[in-house]
């Protein structure tokens, strides 16, 4: 080429370099006004850049190969050619190594080079071949060097993107050398590890799994996480973290069809002191559970196995679905007496709730039943809610957290027969205590009006309200007292009906308490076992001098 030029070779190189730079700057000036270009003009310019990228990659490959062959790069003391390239390009060792491997493929595989220059395959496809060649066994290297092997790979590369091409090349290499595949898998298995580190900011999880185990874990996390609901604002990373927690809970709660645990006899043990129980009930009944540590002086929080403190919202969530055992301890903290486990929904009750709800009750969530926990819609600890099918609902871990964190109001609706379409007759509406609807699962009629009759409403701090007029559950109230979550008076609008013109939504907040903050008396008709467990039973027995009362909750969600 240089022999055909009428000026010295050095001038030709300088002219080529200046021409390349000027062309690049001209393109940059046009791209800076990309918003003013038509869509087809932008697309044409992008295609031109893609094509030039392949040509430049082949040119760089030729230059790198010649520079490496010359050996002059050793003059500066660089230990390897990749190190020299990393220093001169300032791109770092990883980028330099990728560039050198790419160059080796383009200079040693003519058919691949021609496909890149013509734009039939991309530089990313070449990188896939380069990574395979760098770690290939002898049979795979021979196939890569043969025209037949290159033609086979190019046939695939021209049809699929680089990601799918990488998987296809991995299968191709495995078929050529099955023993190498097994060796690679065993090497991955040997390198596997998983670390859990307790830090002041939380538990840090790090590890490495072999490809098969990693794939199984990914599938499990995706199955648990499911499709995000419209109200789900979690990041993908947060969704995976929540899914991992749900998997752990399901493993701890694993039972046979007869209710006998078949998994490891492991559980999350939460220790809840009597004073903590009382403070949690007092403050939670008066406001947001998330702020329950702000009032009533210093009270030791509930703790789990390793004495890690639990925030109030997590304490309330665990108390919603766990086994609770009363433990009496002396002044030195030594156990003196153990009560019996109470208040966890039985397998029969869970089956009934499962049949009714069919998955997470939160409208639009869609989490399957096997990944759900049973939530006491009337909180068991704060609202004296019963452990029943009527006042239970299936909730995924995320929405179970949301219910306790935000003190949400839940209303259950019954659909008319014609609107069920073979599905459950029950739908739910979730709202804030101020009445703002967060999720509405009711279908609409032809006029766009929601269908269904409200049959029951649960308001945090007040228990359940039977909207059919059949009765009410939850703590009793003084005669004549009326609360905003009760059924409507004649001509009165219900809080969930939405405001009329110029009307403000009513607030579901609790009424002011007078005469102290003692817990309410037992519900009429409560059996001897209805109030066992925790500080309440201990308070009924009376505390001996030097003896404290507490509770241990074994949380086995699901």
C-alpha cells in the first residue's frame, strides 16, 4: 500500500491518523445535534458507527500483533505484552487482556475477521470466541483452528445476539470435550463458599456457587419473587433479598401432610420480656408501631437468638404468625417455668385460608400460597385478634411487612355470583388509616363501578368490624362509644366509599384514651386457653418477688 503512495511512509501514517481523528470529530459534531435529526437519520448513523467499529477492531488487531511480534514493548520493563498495553492505553489490565485476546482471534481466524469487517457479526461475538479459546482444551482448540469449526460458529453468530451466542458456544465446546465440562464443574464445586457476616448495618451475604446450584437458586428466587405488583417499588436487589428470606422461612416451617415437621428442627427464637410486651401494646394501640420506641421511656427491645435487637415492626410481624411459649425467669434470668405453645394457625385453618385467598391477599401481588404467611388481620398481640380463618389472610413476606409497618386498614368484600368467573368470591381493599386506597382487588361492572359487598374491616388498634351487622370482634369498648371505623349510620358515608364533592376523607385513627393505658379486659366468652401465652398469662398468675415474666416466640412463618 505504501509503495503506491507518492509521499514517504511516515507521512502516510500521519495522514491516516489525522484523517481518522477528523472523521471521528465530524461524526461527534453531528451526533451532538442528534435531537434535531430524524429517526431514520439517527439509525443510519448508528449503523455506520457499528460497521466502522468492526473495521477499527481488525486494524487494532493487526497493529497489536505486529507490536507484540517486534518485542520492542519489553524496553520499558513491562512483564507482559498485556501489561504494556494496559500502561500505554491506560485502560487497565482487564480491558487490555480482552483487547489482546480479541486481536489474536481476528488475526488467526480469517473467516471470523471477514465477518467482522463486513458487519455480519459484532466485536462482542468475537470476544465470546476469544474467551472460549483462552480456556479451551486441546479438542476445542483444534476445532477452533479448523475452517469447519469456524464456519459452524459463524453460522450461529450471524443468527443470534452475543448473549445467546455465548451459551451456544459453551454447549458446542462441551459436546466436543465432555470430560473438560466435568472437570470445570468439579473445579467450580471445589471453589464454592458462602459467608454470612454480622455487621452493625445488617447481615452481609457473599459467596460463590457452581453454575448448576446458582441456576437452581436463581429459579427459586424468581419463583418466590414473582412478577412485581403495581404498588411494588422495591428494586430487583431488594426483591431478591426478600425472596431469600421467604425461602428461609419456608424451610424452617416445612411440615408433612400431617403437620409433622420434616425439615430441620430449627426456628427463629424471639425473646420478649413482660415490660417490652406491655410497652409494645400500649404504644402500638396509640399510634404507628414503627414509632413505638419513642414513648414510655427506655424499654429493652425484643431480641432473637444471638441477642440482636428487633425493631417494633419486625416484632409485630413475627408475633402475627409464630408459636408463643410463656417462660418465667428469675432475677438472674434463669428459666423457672415454661408454658405451652399457643396461637399459631393450625394446618386445617391454613388450608381453609388458602382455599379462600388462593395466594397473597394483596390485590395484584399474585405470590403463590406456598410462599405466604398467615397474617392476623386483627393483630393477635395488640388487638386481641383471634387465631381463626375469618380473621386470617395469606400474605407474602413483603406485604406482610407493609401491613405491620404502615398500620394499614383492610376490608374484605364478597363478590356477587355472576362476577366470580370460577375464582374466589373474596376480594380485598387495602387503605391507609387516613382512607387513601392503596390496592383495590374488586372487579368493575360495565359502568366502571367496583363490584362487591363489604363484609368485614380490620382497623389497626381496634380489631375487626363486622359490616354485615352480625357482630364484632376485638377489644370491647365503653357503652355508647362510637368509632369512625364502625358501620355507617343512616345517611352516613362509609370511610372506604371515597369522599363526596368537597368532603374530606375520614381518618381511621384511634379514639383518645382516658384513665391510663392499661390493656382492655378479656373478651366476653373467651375460653381458658384463649389468653394464654406471653405476658398476659404471666400477669394473671402474679409475679413472685425477684421473678420476671417473659415470652419466647419460635417464628416459623408459612
